[in-house]
């Protein structure tokens, strides 16, 4: 990320610490979870073709436990509960 922004990683990390009030790893997990939520809401069919670990990996998580913990920390519910609600919502639409 620092390379893309034409800066060094120490400066980028410090900027995130100051402006986002969290470390880089926490910020990155938050961005990934926000993207996953938005993308899954727009494409709920993903839930029917991918396993939970495949979904976690799609959004940059190498560990299902980290994905689950990050997701629950951000939303207050587990990804499984969120996925179930999205599927139910999609079924009601059709």
C-alpha cells in the first residue's frame, strides 16, 4: 500500500495510527470486512456457491477464525448469522 501511495510503510502506519486511531492491521481488517459486507449484499449468490473459508479468503483473510472474530467485532454478529439473514432476505425478494 505504501508503494502505491509513493510513501514509506513507517509513515503510512503512523498516519493510520493517528487518523484512524488504530494500527494498520486493525484498519486493514476493518476495510476488508466493510468491503465484504457491501459486496455480499450486492451479490448474495456468492453465499450459495462458496464455503465460509472461501468467502473469507475472497476478502483477504487467510484464517477463518480471524475472519469470524473481525466480522463479529465490526457487526456484532457472526458471519454465519449475517449470511443466513442475507439468504433469507434474498428468498423473500423472489
